[in-house]
C-alpha cells in the first residue's frame, strides 16, 4: 500500500510582494500612468538588464552607501564573474548611454524605464526586497530648467493618479567648487563627536552620509552640524535659485529641506524627495536629483545628468492611505452570456470580433445559469452584457444590457459589434 506525500505549498520569498487581482489593475494603472507622463514629456523607453557587473554599482552608486555595502544581491555566475541584481536604475542607464553612444547625438538624452529593483532590506510596509520603480534620466545638459522639468514631471506623475497628500522637499548639495571646502568643515565638526567605529569610517569616506543617520542619539549630536545650503558657491546658489524660480512659475509647491541627504553618492546640486505622511516611517514615495560627474566616473564623457526614481509600491500604499483608486476596477467592457450550445458557438465568434475591434470582452464559460452568469458580468465590471439564447438566435438578434443605465434592447446580430463601438466611443 502506498501513501501519497502532501507537500507544503510554496510562498513568495520574504519581502517580495505579489500583485494579483484585484490589486494588479491598480499596480498597472500607477506604473503605466507614470510612464505615460514621461512619454508626454519626450522621454523614450529604455529596457535595462536585471543584473549588471558588480563594479558598475560599486563605482557608480558609491561604496560607502548602505545600498552597496549592505543591501545588494551579489553573486558569482557560472563564469565566476561577480554580478549584482540592479539596486537602482541610473548607473545602468549611464552604462547603456556610454556603450551605445547615445551621448553622441542630440542632447539632452531623455530616457525612461520601469521595472523591479532589488535591495536586501528588512521587509516592512512600503519597503520591499523587490521594489518596483519608474524612472527618468535627462543626460547631457546642465540647465536648471531641465532640473525643474524633471521635478515638475515627478509631481505630475503623482497628481495624475489622484494623489494629493504628498509634499515635495528639495535642497542643493553644491558643486565641485564648494563641496570640498564644505566636506572639510563637516568632517572637522564630525570628528569632534563621540562616533562609533563604523560611523567614523563613513565620516572619513563620505561625511554627507552621516547626516542621513536615523538613530535618535545621532540626530541629537548632529543638530548643530554645518549645512551645505549655507555654504554654496555663487554658481551653485544661482543654479538652485533658478530651479526654484522655474518651479514657482509652473505652480509646483515645494519645501526647502537643508538637511536632506539622498542615499546614493552620485547626487550633487539639485536634490529632491517626495514624501507622504500617510505612510508612517517609510514616507518617501520618490525622489532624485542632479548627478554631474557620474558619466565620467563610469568611463564616459564629462556630461551632466538629472533624473528621478518613483516608487510604484509606495504610490499604491499612498493611494490606499488616501482611500483612492487609480484604476476603474472594470476588467472588461462587454461580457457575453450564452444559453445553449448553438448560442455559445455564436457568442465565441462575437466576443472574438469585439476583441479584434479593440473592445475588451469576456464571456461566461461552463454550464452556468443566467443568474450566475450575470454575476460574472458584475464581477468583471462590464458596462454591457450580451445575452444570447435560442429565442434570440431564431430572431437573428441579441439582447444588449446597459448595466450602468439598467436598460436593455435587442440588436441585430450582424450589427452588435458596430453598435457597441459607437456606445463605448
């Protein structure tokens, strides 16, 4: 006698969310809505590899960052090459621009991308090990108007999906003419503090990163730390002031946050973050800034760049916090119900013709009664239900129910597709 073994079902890895119906339409609405706004601003799509050489991120993102030192998924492939699942998008975009010579054409190069990124973090609400982002990069022109365009575009992305309870914070992290002197001043301040060994090492490599320390005891120690915004060069100040003037002209609301520090080393000059207080501790929903010098650091020309990454996961949580939806909830526009074998054969053809005409359509399958099949139409969020039985076939017509207006009329079978196209136009 043999006994069958019962296996435990598999689950998704910890910190990796599934997006399944009814949430998946919301996910698509947010991701595709962000991408649509980028396309409206002239950004072209770029599809990036999921993994890259580890050195790209170590050099591009910064070895002192938590992303590189603690959070990357790095492994040796079968050729014993060190590769890393992409933790962010900018370094990969810059690598692609250099490799394919996109910087040799018209500038700025304006690119947008979307997809999963990977960081080994402690999973919590809004912080996942596989996170979904939409990003843009504008490369090759150092113009404060371009900074303002990118910021306004990010603002428009969030407002386009219905979010209202967010705010924009921004600052300037200076340029090469003022950052070295500020770095010395900040280090002078930091090295007088009772820092632990790891924080002291960070202060030695990149002192700005210390200002991002979230520990309460460190926040208290850093209250009187010198701020970059108070030590900008004339050129960096003029750049920042011009960005603010453009944002004012476009009606983009903002708050200046002189203590802002982004988690990636390549940022300089304009730096910004969008936050939503409805998300608790993980309040950031997107951000970015200017990264002059990154292309040269990765082996390319000495060209500037500015961009952002917006969190799709975070935006979904923000929508939930505001009790809003980005998607209509309708799975299809038309739902077919056939009663009997002959009616089903004809309904299959009608549904196919509707799809060929660009109308989303589905139908009831299996042996379901009229009442049960109509429940399927309601669950699909259909605007119209088509009911076809022997009586309708004999009359060469089909019952067309407008489920929103609660109206019904008979339509000739050979005219139903055209009628629905007109009604849904």
